[in-house]
C-alpha cells in the first residue's frame, strides 16, 4: 500500500485526522524513542572495574550479531516479518515490469478480427470511477436521501442508457481492481498479469488510437500495473500532481480536445471520483448538501458523488457533440463506506457495491442490435468488474484468440450466475 500510494494521498490522510490526534501521535513517538534511547544509554555505561573477560564476551557477541543479523541471504533481519514482506513486494513489482518487457511478444501472438460494420470515424469511451458506491447514488438507490445523480437520473429514462444495479468490484483497492478490469486476469482464471493482454492491446489491433487521461497521479513511487497498462496507450497523460495541491476531475476535460476526429479513438478517462478525503474531491462552490467547507463524512461523500455526476455529464456531452461517441462504459474501481475508515481487511459487500452503466448511440444500436439487446436482457444480472475486459471486447465487436466470449455480459454465452460470482479476490461469494 505504501509503494502504491501517491504522496498527496498521504498528506490528505494526515490532514483529515484531528489536530490533537496528530500532535499526540507525533509527541508520543518522540517520547517513546527518547525514553528507549535513554534507558539503553544507561545500560551501556561500562564501569571501570568491569572484568576483561566480560568485555571480550560482549565484543564477541556484538561481532557475531553484526554478522548474523545482517547476512544477505539467511540473516535474522531479512527474515523478520516486515522486511520479508517488503522484499516480497519488491519482487512483485519487479515481476510486474515483465509486462512491459514481454509486450512485443504478447502483441505478436495476439490475433484480432474486427467485425465492425461502419467505416465512419468514431469514439468508444471508458470512464473509470473511484470509490463510488451505488448505495449513495439516487439513480441506483431511489431511497437515498440526497439527489446525488440528477444527470444520470435523466439519462436512465432513455433507451440509449442501460444501468446495471447488481455490479460488484473484486476488491476495495484501486490497483488490483483496475488492472484486473483492463486485462484478461480475473478471479475465475489463473492468468498472470505480465502474460495478459489488455483492452488497450485489443483496441490497437482493432485499429483504434488509444488515449488515457488520468487524475490519479502515477499512483506512487512504483510502476504499478495500472501505470504500466496506461503507458501502452498512444497518448497517456496525468493531471499535474503538485505537492499539497488539489486537482479536481473537471481538469480532465481540457485533454479531450486532443483527440483526432479523423481517426477511430478508444478513450479511457480515470477519475479521482470520491477518493478520501471527500471534501477535497469537489470545489467548495459546488457544495449541494450541507455547509460548504465543513468536514462531515457522509455529506462530503454525497457532494463528491454529485460532482462526479456533473463531470460525467460534461465528458459525455463533449464526446457526443465532438467525437462521434458510439459507446460509453462507466464503472467504479470499488466502493467505500464514507463514515468508516478504510481497512486492509475485507469488511463486507458495502465496500464493493459499485455503479455501472453503458450508453450506445442510435447508430451503434442499429449496427450492433444483438450486443445492445443482450445487454438490455442482462441488465439485472450480477457482474464483477474484473470481467470488464471481455465486455469491452464485445462492444468493440471483435473476435480474438485472447477473448473468451463466455466472460462477456454482452454475449448470450455469458456463463456466470449470482452463485458463481466472487469478490475479495475470489475469497468471498457475492
């Protein structure tokens, strides 16, 4: 988690804690460290009349421990839990880098046949949300007290939009959720990340120019799977992540003008969405519920969901008016429970109940009636977002040796029922 966390997230987390708690933590740490050093210093005082044999034993033990503790292969230090875990993470990150190293071999073996019937230049759009829970979205939960999704509520009334009320994430964590969504890896197979094709690879082979725009930063000091996938796009850009500076998702709109309308475009937009601290996810002037600037977890979260609804509207309108948008898919990487601190442990389905919807233009529906009809038929099916890769393959209308149609919600061959689907990286049943 440390390796894959952006420094601005660390600053936001510390700022979200009460000042007194931060002060006590800081002063307490200093006191414990000082007390430990003081006690050890008192014990280290050697009396003038200490026998030579005692000093020799101490010296011998010191030499032995200096060698045994710090041995590179079997030393005690590298076998302690935290250090051993750190080395495992380091190995994991090194293994991920094989994704880039194996890219050419992977692409050479990838076979893609486009079945698209139109020669007209168009755009397929994927928007990946962040920490959005459908439980707090009026469009999915009519009983929710705040009107957080006015745009999506309106869009849900027309045939072009399909809302899926039974979607789940595979884990309440961005890196694994997004990397599984974008590649062949899922909870139901044993594929390795560095051997898997991504939807970007598929789009390239199908003749699309791929753009990836993100407000997430490079997600930490390491080249995470998400960053590695993004960097395979023709254009991959991140908003400026300056120290202690808040960047709202609306800033991503500036990048959309870069798309060449004379080409087929596959566009990925990765939002910051409702990532904690929620109060920093929307401009204070945008506040729709509660008091502007006041720290109130659920109210702040509701405002961040409403702001995402507004940003989605702006992205959709621009793409529809300027980029000949034919299809749009939106889902969140995972959900969250706003009034509960996040934990590294899986704590129930509330943290993985995500929003998921699709849009198809009239022209797309006319040319891909079966895909649209199947998704409409499956709108109440249960689904996990690690199957997004196959869904997007269907929407791109391709055949491939790296596309299992039985994993696609847009296929009549979709093989999963509610009892088959899992979350928590396969450890928990939906």
